[in-house]
C-alpha cells in the first residue's frame, strides 16, 4: 500500500468534523459531510455528479487504495477535477478490523433494510450513507453516476465484472456499458429484481446510473498489486478530469452479459451448498446438477448454460447464499 493520504487517515481515525476542509487547487470547494465522506465540488452548473463508494466490505482494500490515491492527486493539483465528487469510505469499523463486516453485511442493509436492524452500527451507517447520497444527487444538474467499488471473496472466471441493478422500466445505458468496457470489465450481470445493495438504492431512489464493480480478489492492505487495477484507475481519472471526452461505442460481443435467474436462499442452518469452497464466480453448472438444498428445498441446474455467482453458505439464515445466472442480451 502506498502512504495513505490525509483523506484515508482522516476516515480511519473517525474524525467527524463538518467544518474540516482543505483548499484544493483551482478554486474547488471541499467539506467532510460525515466520518469517511468527503465532497469536493466545482461551481460549474453543467458538471456531472459522481459518487465513488468503497469499503462497504471492510476487507476489500484495493478499491480503497485506488480511490485514496485519486483524492491525494486532486489535493496535490496533479489531477484536475471537473465534476461534483462525493467519496465514501463506507464501513470504517470493518476497515479498521480488516473484516468483511462486524455484525451484518452492510450491502444488504440499503434501500431501507437498515430499519429492521436499527440497533446495529452498520445499519445506522447505511442509513447515513443513504441520506448523504440522496442529498448529493438532489443537487445534480447533469449526469448522476455511482460506482460502488468492491473486490470478491473468491476468484472468478471473469476477474473483473459489474452488477447492473434492476432498472424496473428504465432502459440500460449503453454508453455506460461502453465505459465499463474501457475500464477492463469483462462481464456484466443485469440484475432482475430489487436488492438491498447500495447501487440499487442510488439507481432506484436517486435515479443515478449506478453499478457495483467487482475488481478482483479481496486482500489485506499492503498486499494488493495495484497494477491489476490500472483499468479502473485510469478510467475514473479520465471521468473526473475530462467527463466530456468522447466515449467509444458499446460493443455487444466484447463483453458477455448475464441475467440473474434466481437466488439461492439460505432458509435455515440445514442449508448445504454442493460446491467446493474453491469454486470460482461464473463457474458453469452442468445440467441436472444439485447445486444446493435446504430441507425440502432443492436447487437444480438446468440447461447447461447457468453459472454460479457469489456462493457463500456461511451467510445468516434468510440471506442469499448465491445467485444462479444465465446468458442475456439487451433488448
């Protein structure tokens, strides 16, 4: 890990002083909205509004390091900023402990789900992040963009992939899919139902073009090869500094799309996942394979083109223990 900038140091020490600010170059204004949440703005009314969130899972450190380096370069005048930018280091307690979460998976607590677990610190934090994101996007006058940056627990057939939240009746944004291709994203999952993730919240409630980006394997601070994240790093820097730069067109055959077919729900502690611990995301499931079972509930693969995503039998009962996905195309 490179030396953490004052922003990450500020976040990890839980300083929460809304009056704390710095004087960035070129007349940009900045302020801390809450612990770990800094807004940096331009007065240009036509500027895009970009939210970068990382650390929703505290042990997914590479995106934190990438975003922290971007903030440091903005502060040093090395990276021009031509948009409204809000950065959120999300789950600070889990980041300090080097764990995915302390009490409950924060990325299952958005879209109002935090109300069921109000006694948990992670639920209160999710509510705070929702409020800050809503306030930020309510002032938007141009594009609303949110990239929630993650790394995965396990390896993946497609190392870098995106999750496009369920859009209800809105069309998928082909310009954004083209941008993902420029980031080095190798596959995109088109979600088919609402979720309690941060990107679904900003997509549905804030009408942002929002994505969860899975950028590789989760590793502790100091153990990331940041050269493997050069694609997203360079794409974000171009977006923040030159948002009007022309984008290449979307190439449907260059990045496979998948659609969520159904969730593997862990209803009880009797749940058994019939996959090896080493199985990678997007592994093909043979036709007829028993994927999982939970009492009388059996999940069987069908067709030979289905794949498994996010298999995790250790989640709490009632939560998703994996997603079965299938190939998809845009209408």
